[in-house]
């Protein structure tokens, strides 16, 4: 019994020891940190559809200007618009889609800090926090809204060293900073949120460029005509032809290509709204004609635009008309110069800025005031840039579309009488050569001729049917081009009707050039000297004796008239007909012969004199 009791005591002591050890282990284990509990979880798990968003705000601290740039985009009237820029449509769909999609499902990859003391070090200070001082450590804040409800709100800081697309990031309502993978391009630039390619044309589309360099004498209210240069080409593979080129001149293709590049890449840097009455008229919505009141006239004149005596819109820096292969004629009217900062160029001065107050605009003004106090006058002058107003309208011109060929003409079928007469004529002509007797031609000859004529007609008619089908196909395509061109003009008119655009002065200088920049001295063709053979003096033939190897000494020029022989043409004889000028360009524009005086190039050649008149 003592042995059994002793064993039981040992077993019980062992069990108690194990229990005590387990309890001690559990008691001494550190409690899990709550800060790490959400690592690997998304910041906003309920936000998974970018189409829910009706508003987007981007705030970024501009260290160079020492101010906060705030950019707002809102969904209004079925379009994304930019309130800070006169509600201009945010038609940069790629930027919108990319920004909204890139902030869905961002996960907390790793905890970087739990203290607000580290905000500056990680660059996640709130750029909209007015209590923050200094210029360092501010992040970029991006917020998506659905109405007044916040769908997602992030402050994105510095990029993590030695890692690709990994940033420090936090929610504005939290003090914990995390690391997170992020593929996003945050921008507060106006040009990144709109469709900056204003005309949307390619060089292959261009068919006509007319540069009309007139100007306006504002003091006298008079239009001053200037040089007008017209460049044309029938299709994309033909060279550009400039009207009115003088002999020895040709098109300066280098400068023409510079104009085309500027048109192809025409970008806007700012916008201003047009008066409502003027916009309605340009859209064709005004049933009573243009409703341009005094304020609208003043607004036009302030930007360099005037209405002439005939009711046409003119601009103080001329215009450029650009025609394309789809029948669209763009009229670019260049107005007044505007000088200001980037923000002023984008939205205008204070009187042009949107009147509705927003939190972002007030924040911008405060930041701008701070920037003005810190900067010197010289720095402010250096930040200003020159730009110019641009007024665009469109028209449809069918003549710009490649013309349709002539409709094929159906061949005429000969009547039976015409066929018989033709057969008789052929028979009569062949009797003398092929018949050896006086017997009349057989009746089968007429039948054979008729059969041949029928075969010719059937062949011609088959060719006609093939050509007609081809022409009808081409006409269908041509009619479609006209329909599409008119529809495009309508869409563009609506797009351009509401806005004055602002372009850079450099773009203006590239497009509206002087005529002298379009012309250069024609270079001689390969193998052609400056002095042509036609201008060289005629040389007398050598008088050497064919039987002699000696070259005779040149004789002094005689002042007496040379003897003439029967083979020598007299001075009164008509000159031989010219075979063409070597310097004449190969391709000449069409010339109206009826308007040219006699003897000029392109006019009908005078009738040659008869041999009897020449001898007289």
C-alpha cells in the first residue's frame, strides 16, 4: 500500500507541475498589439466600385511655389466637370479612370509607425491642415466622394527606399502610418484632367491652310488687311502648293511642317466662359439670332474680338483656316495677349474666377497670400507667362472632300437600220479587193456585221455595268463622308461654343507666320547650274579642215554681215517653236486661260504662219 500511495503522490505532483507550467507560460505570454491586427486588411473595405464616386479632390503641396494646389472634379449634368475652372468638362477620361481605380482596395502592407511624431519624417503631414507650419513633410491627399459621403481618403507620403511603388500612407483620421503598394499618378494640373488635343487632326487629314494676317485698328474700329497665304494639296501624298509663288521661288517645306506640327499638337493651357447669348447662337439654339448684349460686346472686345459692319466676327491678330479631308473647316481666330501666373492663365484673374466659394478655393487663396509674402517681386515677375486667347468655330465644306468621279455613261445600242447601213458600207468597201467577179455581195455579210456589232455592244455594256457598280460603291462612301462630316461639325460646334481657349504664345508664333517664312529661293535641280543653257551665248561651229590635224588660229570677229546661203535661215524667218523652258516647274497649278494676256505661260499658243506668209 505504501508503494501505491507513493506512486500516486508522484503522479499527482507531476500533473500539478504540468498544469502550473502551462498556466505560468500563458500568464507570461505578451498580449498581441492591436496596432498590428489590421495589417493586410484594406483601408476602406466597403469601397470597391469606382463608379460610385461623384466627386474627386486632389490636394498637393507645391514646394516650389510654397502653396497648396487643390484640384476638384465633380459629376454634374451627366459630365465630370472642374468647378475651379468654370465647370469645364473633365474629358480626360483616362486620368479619371486611372485615379479612381488605383485607390480601390489599397491594403495596409506593413506598420511603419504608431505616432504622429513620425508624420513629417514619412511625409504624411496633411496638406490641408492649416495648423501645419513649414514646407517639409507634407503629403498628397486624395479623396473620393459620393455626394457628401467620403468613400476613400488617403494621405500619400514618401516612397519607401529600395522598393518599387511602395509608399508611406495613412488615413487622415488615424495616427498609424503604413507601407502600401500603390500605382498612381497624382496630378493637380488642369491639362492632365482634360482633353488637351483641341483639334484632334493628323497631318494626313490636312488639305488646306489659309493664313490671313489681317489686324484691327481698335482706335478707329477698322480692319487692316494683311498678307493672305493659301497652302493646298489634293491628297496626303501630294506636296503643298502655295498660291502666288514668283519665278525662282518654292515652298519652304521645313516651316510648313512646323505649322502642321503645331496644329496637330495644338493644346490649351486655360479656358474662359463665353457670354450665354453668344454660346447659344454658336450652338444654333438661338431662334431669334444672336443675342449679344452690351456686356457680351465688351467681353468680346476685352479678349480681342469684334463684330464688323457686315456682322462677321473678326479678331485683332488675324485668323488661320484649316481644312481637312472629312470636310471640316476649322477657323482659328487669335485674340488678345494674356500675361499671368499658371493659375491665372488657366482660370483668369479674380474677376474671371468662379464666383461660387469652395473650401479648396479659399485654401488656395490663403496659400497664395503666404507665397506672396515669402517671395520677392522679382520672383513674382519671373513666374508670369504670356499666352493668347483663341476663338474656334467650324464649318462644313464639301469641296474639301476628294471629289466623286463622273458617273459612267451607258453605251448606245445601234438600231437595226444603222447596223444594216454599216454592214452595207463595209461590204461595198471590200468588194473591189476581195471579189473577182461582178456578182453582188451575199446577204450573209450584213448578218455577220450585225453580229459583230452586237458582240461589241455586249462587251461595252458589260464594262459599263462593272464601272457603274464601282461608281455606286464610291458614291455611297462619298455620301457617307458628307454625312459624317456634317455630324462632326455639329459636335465640334457644340464643344467649342461655350469657351474662349487660351494657348501659349509659342504655339501662336508657330501657327500664324508671315508669308516670307513659307517661301524660299528655288534650288537648282541636280545637274543644273545657275546659268542655264538657254541663257548661254551661242558658239560658232569650228572651221577646221577634216583632213587636217591642225587646229586653225581663231580669226578676229568680223563686223560685216555674214553671207547667207539658201540653207541659212533669214532674220525675217519665223523662229523655231520652243520645246519648253528648262527652269519651268514640272507641276503647275490650274490656270484660267481666258484671264491670261496673250503670250503668257498657260495661254493658248498663237497660230503658226503659213509658209507663203513667211516667205513674203
